[in-house]
C-alpha cells in the first residue's frame, strides 16, 4: 500500500506499519512508522508516517489504515 506521510513530504510503498512512543518527549507523543523494505545490516529502512499527541489518536489512525488496506491492499492512504 502507498501511504502519504502526515507532513505531505513523502509517498512511501510500505510493507509494514508499526508504532512507538517518543521517549524523552515531555508531552509523551507517539509515532507511526512505515517500513519500506526489509531490515539490513545497517538497520531498518523506515520513515515517519505521522506523530500523534496520544496513543488513542495514534490507534485511531492505525485503524483507518487497516480499513483502507482491507478495502484495497494495493491502494493509497493519506495520513491525517
């Protein structure tokens, strides 16, 4: 699936979407990552798809991506 990043600067064909908390951030924000190719010797090939103020908001976005993927696995999704 192709996903356009929240900042609109990247269009990525992702093979995996996953989440993490931004450690060290006083506001406790969460990040949604998009992996675009397999892991290699130098690390994961990933990009930031979006940053969210709460885990709840992040999970809402992840659910929207999941719905879009179910409807059209080869489709396009634009981050909110």
